[in-house]
C-alpha cells in the first residue's frame, strides 16, 4: 500500500516537469509522512525596447511631456529626471527638482536643449533609458526695436562734455544697452573711427584736442534674450574752439606729457639755509599747457636735499616745489642735479603718459 502511493507521487512530479511552479505531496514509504516542495521562476527587470520621447514646443513658458517609450518586463512604475544640455545637445546636467513626467520650460532654459531620463521598475529591478534632446529652447517675446532715435546733448566745443540719450526701444525686457562712441569726418557719417567700444556705462564723453575739426556720433546697441539691434545718433556739429589749456585727464596714449620749461630762484644757489623755489611747466604733445599733472623733483646726489612731495600744475601749467638743501650739499662751484617727473593721477609712476627729465641748478 505505501509503495503504490510513493510511485503515484513520482509519476506526478515527472508529469509536471522541472522549472514550473508546483506543490507536490510526497509520502514517506517508511513512515507515511508527506513533504511539500515549491518551484518558482525569477522576474526579469524592465528592458527598454524603444527610447522615451518628449512632446511639446520647447519655448519659454510652455509645458513639455515625457513619453515613457517601450519596455519589456511589464514595468509597474516609472520615474523621470529632466536634464538641461548645451545648445549642441551635449554637456547635460540634472535639472534640480524636475522629476515629473511634465516639465514647464523656464527662462533659464533659453538657448539650451532638454532631455529626460526615464527609469522603469518592476519586482525584478529597474532599467533606464534617455530620450533624444529637444530643439534649442527659444524665448517668448521680441528682439529690441528702436522706436525713437538716440540723440546727443552738449556743446560741440573743445573741453565740453557730450551726453548720449539712448532714445526709446520696444522688445521683451530686460534690455541692456552698449554705447560705441565714434569720431567722424565733417560730414558726420563717413570715415568714422571707433574709439570707445561697447562700454555699457559710457554715456558721456569729454571732447579733447583729437576731436577738433571732427564730428562725433554714438552707436547704441540694445540686447535682450531674443537678439539685438542698433541705432545711431545724429552727428554733432564740427568740434571747435582751439584751446590753450588741457586737463591732464584728457591726455592719453599715444600722447605724452612734456616738461618743457624750468625756473629756479635763487640761481645760482649760494646758501644751504635758503630754500630753492623750483618751477616746472608741463604741456602735452600738442604744446598745450596741462592742468592737474603731478610733478615730483628729487635732488642728486642723494642726501644733498630733503625730499619734497608731489605738486599739481595750476591753470597755467606750472607746478612750484620748494627744494631745501641739507648740510651735506657742498657750497662750491658745481651743480645740483634734479630728477623731475610729471605724471597723470592714477597712472603708474613711470608708465602711462608720464614724462621724466634731468635738470640742474648751479651752486656757487
């Protein structure tokens, strides 16, 4: 009797075959007890069969939707991670917080491409696949357009300051502005030379000697996220007014300062107790007196005179420096040599438009 039940159980196992889930009760021939065994098949994780895709117009403010693509393994859930790429579709990086199947395009995405990484999961694990990138994200609105021409104010006179008004512009904000100042011939529209290029804050310009006999105009360039456009001011009148004095701030390379005149009192020097009044005249390369240049004088050999501070040239181009002899200066026939330097405030001591000269005053 026990033997027949055992053979019947073996027959059931063979009939079911290996690898299929089945429960089989097998009796022990010796004791009559039964044992239950179970066979299972593992679930494979999802595998991508067709890539995810993105639907919607990649434009600032629009909503894009992620399509999961095709998967084997009957996924039970999907996760999404949106990425921002460069305008060629490379250099992609996670877009923090963008983890839904829908994504609202922001102004930070303008000029970039977007893609989405989809993760499909089931009981056996998960698989990932990445969509292709969208087109380059564009912004809403319009590029700047000039609706009222920019214009200049101020006298067309040497030493005067011209100011540019940008005029009026339409277009999506914010709009930034650059100003390019140009020096032109007397017609105001030909042979223009750019000399202050693309400086956002350069809305003023002080006319100098190089502008005499020329006209001046400004190109205003307006830029926003949609593009840029530009407009010119009308040219100024021909710059007039031959000057006799120039401010040191208007002297710039390749022009240089020149120490063109010197005067000493007393001359010759006959006493160590009497200060020497040293006067130095500074002009520019055009022979115009320069106001505001800083002049420094140092006696040589060292130790013959006390150090004196820099002095600025006055409205006639002269600077006066008091040179005081020390007890070391000999009172014999010879010369006191002075190293003299003139410079523009803010320039390096021995660079920029600075000038240097050795002069001497006789000693008796």
